[in-house]
């Protein structure tokens, strides 16, 4: 979709960038053209302007790029999920309750987990851990005895003992058996310590999810037990006199489920397994439906990989009513429902603010193409095509001829028939023709296939002060779409089509997949950069996985963070509650086994040697030594002020 520049308005900006479609009720475009945050959709009087946030960040001396966490958004999502479950359970006449858990793998940051645990306390909302380190964190963080701690993932004996420690501390720690050998480890540890576990079994579902993670279910799934293994597990517990310890059935058909039909099918299958186990004498208390509640990254409300065709309300209603229907039909008790929604809880609360620091264009440099004596006929022919553009009856033919001349000119240069300056003139003329072709076809109903790519070829690349590999790993690794929009000037028409490139030394460090209007395109309309004026973009919905999956490519490291809370009495409706410093150069070098102090000493020794040789003055040498040491202690990203 090309934005309507001639009748630009805030409404047109919303159509183009879709902020309210993917914003989940939290983000919108203000009348002043700035993106605004409504931390609590139930209280629209509190509006936080991103321009004010950036001003405060700069006043605090915090260098961009920066991760911004809106803690009120995090709390609102926890409350919304729990309230909806409880509301629908009551409406349906469901006899069980809801005891959800947050899977900390989605975002293990201490501040995030603390906020979720605190917001979830009134609802008995717990945690899920899938590794030993996560289990250790959950033991320390989840102190609410009314909540569950679900333990997934592969486990060793030490893992089992930690889980039993939790039981000894009065916690409802549920060890979910992923493979039969884990059961034997758990029983052994339980009998040695004299502590009874709470046991769950994870079923390998025949129903498959929809989307990028549909391989999480099916017979080739990495986790879970087959039906035969579940029965074997239950019978073995019976033989050991521990059948009463089997309390939970767990299943999971994939993250970011795009199609509601997959959820309906999974609930039916899972409910049948639960009902039959109950009839066999294993009186389970819980059914854990796993994760999968998706979010609408592209705002299309569809089954696209980056979207979903349902709401949170519909998702929960299908779980509650689906489980109730099967249980009533099979005449078994309604179990307590558990879900492991992580993406839907955390994605909206975090975003990255980055500055656009430059523009890269293929046709940015133009040489003088005036006629000169002895010029090559390639140059002459290309110039004539440009001069006669308006009169050319077949623009497709003109495009083909210009492209052929450009290729032939490059071959001629390689054979030393053309010199470098003439090749530069031909390239200049070629790009001038392409610009005219793009303008011609902008108002034409039918565009030849070869010319459809002109928008992309002539688009700019905006250079952003951030690292894709650190802040948006999924855009590179799995082609995940994350919304990117300018944070201000939305009341101005965006006249520059561009993709975004980062400051890493890697050609994959780019974002070229955007939701524009109702389409997925490889260019994003942005505003022209103004000399002497800062221009900022926001990378949104990064709270799920992106915050914790970044790597150390080019040693850029973690970003600075600011934690924001809404405050109605403040003129700007917010305050910065905490600043968490990102990685310094010393930090990332330490991780890679360097010794920054020794490095500083080595460089000082080299500078001293140059001073002794008379090549550097002593005062200048001191300045260079200080400069090197200051760079070691500084931020890894570009300084733009």
C-alpha cells in the first residue's frame, strides 16, 4: 500500500502504520503526530508521549539506543488474562478454576518476572521453568503458596531434588514428565528424601498447531509422551504406591498459534485424554493447555505467521467451553485450568527506541553527464534515452535497453574499453532513467513485472543506531515481523520509502519486512531526514524473546534500559523509575575472555614508547591514554549527540 500523500492526515497515518491494530489498545498516534502510550486502556486519561520519554531519557544522560519498559502495560496484561479467565469460567458455569503460569523463558529479566509475580498474586498466578537455572529463579521468586510452579523441559537428578526442595518449602511445584526415564529419577529422589512430588505428564498431541511452531506437536515432537507411555507412567506410579501424586496433564501444540481452529481441536483431544485417565482411576486436578496465545504483530487479524485470527476472549472461551463440554459428556469433574501464556503477557510492554543516523541510496552520487568529445557510444545512447524519455512510446522497452546498456558498460569496463569515469556517468544516467520510470508507473494501473521492483531498488536504506542481532534476533533468525514506526512527525506525509539497516558489519543486519496498510512490504514509508534534527524510530513488541535472545555480534552487547511507570499527577503522566545500564565495552570484552585492564596497560606501554622516541608529546600521550581507557568504559553503540 502506498500512502496517500496528497491528503495526508493522522487517519491516513493510522491506515499506513496500523499502530492501533497491532498496539493492543496500548499504542496510538496522537493528534500532534507523536506515538503515544496508554498504559491502562481502562484509563485513557493517562497518555504518555514518546517525545517526552525521549526528552527525559536525554536529560538523564542516557545514551540511545535504549529499551523502554512500560511496567503498567505488563501489569495490565497479567490482570486482563486472569480476569477474562475468571469471567468466562463464571459465565460458562465451569466448576473448576484457573491457575495460570508465566513461562519465564519468554523474558527472564528479573524486573519483568518480579512485576508479573506481583501483579499475579491476587489471582494465584505462578511461574513455569524449563531449565535448572530457571527453576532456581522460580524457587526464589515465586513465593505465593496459592500459585503453581510448573517444571517443564528435560531434567536430571539435581533438577528433581531442587523441585522436591520446593515441595518441602510448601510450594506447589509440579514436575512434568517429558520422557519415561525422568519418572524413575523423580521416584528415586522422592524416596531418598522422603518428600512426595506433584507429578504431571506431557502428552504428544496428534493435533498440530498453525504457524512457525507447528512442529511442537505430532509424533516427531521433541517433548512429551505417547499415549502408551502415559499409561505406562501412570501404571508405574500405581505400582509404586504413588498414583495419588499424578495430578496434571499437560500439552502444547506450538507458540504464536495463528488459527483458532487448532486451539479448538487441541482442547477436544486433551480433554478426552484427561477424561479417560480419570476413568482409569487417576484423579487429576489440573489440565495445562500450554502456551500458544498469539499476538497480532502485523495488525491483519489473519492466519499470517505474524498474526492471529482470534482475540484473547475467544481463545479463553474456547478453552473453557471446550473442556466443559467434553467433561460433561464424559461425566468427569471439571479440572483446574492452567495456561502458559508468555508472548501475550510480555510482548507489548517493551520497545526499542533508536535514532536514524544516516541514509544510504544507490543513486545518491551524480556525476556531470554533459557531452564531451570522444565519449563512448554507450554514454551517448544512455543520455539520448533520458532526453527522449517522455516521447518513448514503450517504457518497458526503454527499461530493458537501459538495463542492457548498463550491463554491457560494466563488461566493457572489465575489458578496459571503458574507463572508470565513463562507467560512473553511465550509472548516473541509468539511475536518472529509473527515477523517471518509477514516477511514470506510480499513476498507472498496470505495472510490468520487471518494473515492480523499482520501488525497492530506488528506496533508501536508513541507518539505525542498533543491532538487529541484539534487539530483534527473530527478524533475522526466523523472519519474524516486528512493527517499526517513526515515533514523531506522523502529521507529516512520509515521502521516503526505505528499509532499515543496523550498524553491525553484517549484510544480514537489516529489517526489510514491514506491515504497511494491510500488506506486507519490503519498504517502509518514512520522513526525509532534516539536517540538524534528530529522527527516531520505535521497534515494538520486543518484550517476548527479543529482550533475552540477543547475541554478541560485533560485541555490541545489551542496550541501556529505562523502566517507566505512569503517574497521573506528573505533567507528562509518567516518571522513569529505574535506569539499567547496558553493556560497556569492558563488559563485552570480559565475556569474550579479554582482560581490559591488561589491554589498557599494553596500549599505554606502546604510547609511552612513542613518547620516548619523540614521536608523541607527553601531554598528547596522556590524552590518548585517557581516550583509550574512556572508550573501554563507554557504551558499545554510536554516540550521536
